[in-house]
C-alpha cells in the first residue's frame, strides 16, 4: 500500500449498513437509487419478455401446425405418386414387351424381303450402267428383234403402260425413264399385275443371258422385270406380317403416347411432392429456429425472474439503506467539522481524552451553532476505508479503534506525521506499509542525511526519519512546513541553499522513542503529532 498526499477517496467495498465517509455517503444513495431503478427496469423488461414469449409460443404453434399439415399433404401426394409410378412402370414394361414383339415381326418381314434383295440389287446395277446411247439404240429399231420387243413389253406391263412399240419408243425417249425404273414403287405390285408379268417371265427365252445375245441394253431391262416379279411375290408372302407389324406399331405408338402423358403427369406429381418436401424442410428449419429463439427467451426470462425474485428482498434493505445514507448526508456538515478538529488537534492525546473532546466539546459546540451532526461520532469509522484498515492490520497496526484513528491521521493528515513511538510499533508498521515503495530509513545523525532526503524528494521515495529527539535539523524546516516554491510547471522545496524538484509521490514519516517529548511551537505547528500509549 502506498498512501499519497492527495484527497482521500474511500473504497466502495463497505457494506450498505456500514457507516461511510462523507464522499461515500454522498454517492452511495445515488448508487442504490440507481440499483432500484435498474430493478424496476428489469421488472418491466421481464413483463415485456413474457409478452414476447407468449406471442412467440403462438408463432411456434402455428409453425408446428403448418409442418404437420404439410407432412399430411406430402404423405397423401406421395401415395398418389407411388400408385401412379407403379401403373406407369407396369405399362412401360408391357409396352417394352410389345415393342420387342413388334421388332421381332419387323425382323421377320425384313428377312423375307431380303430374299428379293440380290435380284433387286442386280437389276439396279444393270440399270445404272445403261446410258442414253443405249436407250437411243433401242428406240432406233423400226422393227425391233422379238426378244427386245418382248423385254420392253414386259417393262411396259410393270409400268402399267400400253405394250405397243410406239409406247415403248415414247417411254425410251423420256429423259426420266431410268429414274422411273429405279424409283418404282415395288409395293404397287398386286396379284393381277404379277399374273401379267408372269406371261413374260415364264417365256423360256425371257432370260437375261438370252436377251443379252440380242441386245446388251435389253438385258438390264430384263433383269429389272424379273427382279420386280421376285420382289412382288416376296412382298405378297410377307404382306400378312407387314400388316400385323403396322397394327402393332400403331397400337404401340398410341400406348407410348398414353405412357408419355402418364409419365408427364407422374413427373408433375413428383415435382409437387418435391416442392412440398422443400417447403416442409424450410418450415421445419424455421420452426426449429423459432423454438430455439423461444427456448433462449424462456431461459432469459427464467433467469430474469430469478434475479427479480432474488433482489426483491434486497429492495427493502436498499430502501432502508437509502434512508440511512440520506440521514448521514444530512449530518455531514457537522461531522466534517468534528473530523477536521479531530485531525488537527486530537493526535497528541490518549484515547479517553479524544473521546471527551468529541463528546463534551466539539459536538456540543456544533449543535450550539445549529450545524447538523450525528448523535454519536466515530472518527475512525467516518474516515477509515475498511480495505485500508485490513491492510494496516496485516502490516502491523493494532486492530483497536484507537490505533485505527492513528492510522487515519498518519495517512490522511495534510501535515507530515510525527509519531510518538516509544515501543517501535509505528516504525514497524511504516516499514511494512512502504516496503514495496523503496522506503528510505534515515536518522538525524547520519552524515548524508540532507542528500538522502533530497534524492527521495526528487524520485518520489517515502522517507522514515526515525529516533528524533525534541529538535529537528533546521535545514528540514521548509520541508516540514511544505513551503513549496512554484516556478512555471515546477514545484520546488528549499533545503539549505539548494532548491529541490519536489515529486508529489514523496512522503515523510517521523518517529521518536521519547515517551513524553516537548516540541516547540515551530515544530508542533508544522507536523501532525500522533501519540499512543501503545506506541
């Protein structure tokens, strides 16, 4: 602990029922009133929190109902979707089987038609090598050879044109004649036409190689007629299968269209279910957040109610304390006057006489002047800070009220204390109290006394000047009198011929072992004499 020569400020640690210092008595009621105001504010806040909690409960309940309704809707729509999905899957499987059957029929048809492909390909190859010159040669016959005429009659029969030579020449002269043959619709070959074609193909001489001996160009046309007959009979053979295939394909197309419609409807239902699930997840998350907020609010509400309930008992004590402190504040003027008188004059006297001065002299005079003052005044209780007193006791100051009064005067007096200390208790206490502040312990007979004091003043170290007698080195008188010199921002004190820069952390303690010393007014008016029969 390091006491200073500054205005003393009491600690706020004293309990409300304790007697306080003047400054503390002035501030304590306002603090307690502030506490009561906070208590009222808290009660209002608790009431508001209760309303908010009730409102939030309604919101949470509504959110819970929404989640439950959504869940019911999801279950219902999911059941519908599951039923539709089963139907769609069953129909898809059925259609897949039917598609397989149709593919098998198509394969059979194609296999049948493939039998005619060699003849068709040979005919197309022969036709592709024919030129306009070949056609002109055939057309040039005024009376064609019999096989050439027979071949062209077969071609005209397939094309359903007259079989006259004039018609043959007219067709041969058509620039699109070859295209007609290559692009001929083979599926137009019905039984009647095949029968007519057979009249030519059944002729033993109607053979490509035989015709080729007469005309190379006619050979290709012969191949084409025979290929058309071959394809016609093959097509006739596969016609029932093709009809069956077409029917199957038509049915399959309708079913696929219906399946697509069902699948689209299923997708809509599934999308709705997913949207409901998303909404449910969002609602559940929102409900969880609201529940967490409600739980947090209810927790705060419980704690606040406990606080208000716990402090309700303090309320009466605080109100009582406020009244007590206000009474004490009203008595401060007289108490301060008595405290000042005690500080200035009571130090040299024993305990009993100090009490008499308060009881029989100062308090009556204060009342006579109609200055408000306490009925009973206790100097130590009025000015002592309990935490400081505990420290003093730990540092060696006796725990009785008289010693506490001395401690207050030593640490609070505006003058340097001169302690009458025949038993050395004050020395011990000061040394313990100022140990951490680099206390300088000096004697008047030390040769470097003044220089040591100068250094302590400059660096702000406390000094214990011990074992003084009834006189003190005159060089120290300006220091004892606190005869400070102000020069700009500097504060100086003169020691002998030297002015020393004064550090306000500096403190001076003086002790004497003389039991009943007699000090001149020059000394006693400059120091705070503090005496104790136990010191």
